[in-house]
C-alpha cells in the first residue's frame, strides 16, 4: 500500500513539474501596429509549448530578424494556477517609408523614388513600389508578398518588372590579365510579371513554384567607340550588317526553388547559413518563343565575431542550356566590384564573395535616432564563360566559346562603408571602391537611399 501511495505521489509531482515548464499564458505589449497573432507566429510560440531559456533566446532572434521591431524583450513568470506566463515586449518600427535613391556606378548613373510597406495590415505582409531612371538601367517594379496565408505555412507573392536597359556587350576575354573593351550596345526592353506560391516547413525549409511571363524586344544595335563591324557580327562589313544579340519574343517559364535558411539578422549583423537550389525551364507549351533551362545552386555563411564584427561568405554555381540573351549569367558591377556591370557573359558561372565588416561609430540623427557606420573589406571572384556558344536565336560575338579557359576568371578586392539606422532594415548609404586584380582598374560604387550596393 505504501509503495502504491508513493508511486501516486511521484506521478503527481512529475505532472506538476511538467506543467510548471509549460506556457499557460502569452501576453504581447507595446505593439502598436503588428497584431498579436503575427507576433506569436514570428516568435514561434504557442500556449502549451515547453518553456526554457533556449526557447526565449530563439524567439527573440526570430522577432529581431523579422525587421519589424526596433526593440524586443521577453520575460516569464510562474502563474498562480501553474505553468508559465510569457510577456513579449515588441516595439514596432515605423513600417512604411517613401524615399529617394541616387546611384553613381560604372555605366549606370541615375536615381529614383520608392514606397515600401514592411508590415501591411500589421500582418508582416510586404508591399514595394519603386521606379528609377538611369543611364544604364531604368525600370519600374511592384511586388506584394504574403509570408503566411492566414497564419498557415503557405505563402504567395506577385511581382511585375518593367525594364528599359542599355546593355553593353564586351569583347570576348582572351587573356587572363586584361579588361575587355566594349563593342556592341543595345536597348533591351523587358516587360515581366510573375506569381509565386510556396510552403514553409520546419520554419527554415521553403519550397516555391513561380510562373513568369515576359515579353522582350531590342532596339537597333550601336557600335561602341573604336569597334569594327567584324568584331561584332561574323562577316559584317558596315554598321548595317550588325545583328541584334538576340531575338524578340515571349519568354514564359516556371521556376522551382528549394531553400534552407537559418540566418538571423541582429540590427545589421547577420549569422547563420542559407542554401538554395533553383531550377528554371522555359515553357513553349504556354507560348514561350524560347526553349531553355538552367540550374543555380548558392550558399551563404554568416558569422559574428567580437560582438560587432561580421563575416559573410557567399558562393554559387550555375549552368544553363540554350540561354537567350536576357537570361544569360553576367559578372561585373556590384557583384564583381572592380569591373563594369555585365562585362562578362556566359551560360556557366562560378561565384564567390567574402565581406568582413566592423562597427566604426554611431552618430545622432534626427528622426532615425542614431546612425551606425560600418566599414568593410571585400574580395569578389567570378568565372563566367560560354560552354556552348550555339544557342538558337542568339547572335554571339565572334570567337565566343573559343577563349582560354582561364581568361574569364576575374577577381577584385576593395573597401567600403555602410550607414545603418536601427529603425530601417536596409542601409541608407553605401560606398565601395573596388580594384580589379587582372585589369588593374579602380571602380567606385555609390548609392544613397533604401538600397544596398
């Protein structure tokens, strides 16, 4: 009998201990716009969950990384009826902004204005409207993203992208230590719209399916300074013989993306890993005038050191078959600082970027509380080439696909700075100075506004 009573007592004690570690109540305070349900969904907390310090730390990271809150804290206390009461302090950021942008980058100078709403209806939905006019790339983009349909694991997005781009084609690289010269210039108009549906599993693994339709057409090609017709089109004698790089037509495709993202962002300092695999295929059965496919695998690794130091490594590989001009992989510009935008093209790409940034100082700034100034050093590498220079409807420059295997391998190093506001996700100002190791050229990339170089 004593043994039986002892067993009952032990079971009751165990049950009370288990109950004491469960969340019995959750209260959200100081959220003036974001709904309580949205805060709980982002924090990944529910009544009945087990409570621990690790659970608290993970919830804080999720809330800060969402970019919706300028201050976050979570504390807990036991309730009179057993269990844990969790209080979430989530002070909303100002969620929308209208801001101008100014660019001064190689082959692309201009500006624009955009409206961004980061927390539509207080439910973490995103809305972006942005337009710019520039010497190289003028466009209008609109996008809507719902990261959780009705609080479920499913999400969807819609976007449109209307572009008028001045594209410069450069000579095929034939030497390792060189900077190819511009040969052919073209106006490319790209009118695009797309819709995406997807599902998120285990808070980190997402699968997306996107259907995209675009119409692309080109203006008359123009010879660049000192270029000859034969350098641009095989057998050309005069400017009238120069061909457009590609053909006009409908570009309809589907895109499947599998992504595992465990990154967190702590007010401008990122940590964690991201892996992404994308497969895209043209759909002639839906009216596409092009037939191609490509696969793209990328990886990001971010680490924090000494509290305010941040190392971010990015790498990737991509391969395409019969890519039309508008879908080819390019290198140069902000992804290869030290070379001009689109200076290298191909259907095969290897990419690597390393960036180490440190907090330098903070300065008071009206309306934005304080600006944090970060300095950075970077190294960029790209290998972009044509493995198959015989795509249908594509007019390649002479000698494409015959270059030395090492000629397309280009590298750059440099220094830069970023200005961050705690209440805004993207940097307000960026300045990078890159040096091309093979070309010996120095290029400057400068941007003001809600944009990242």
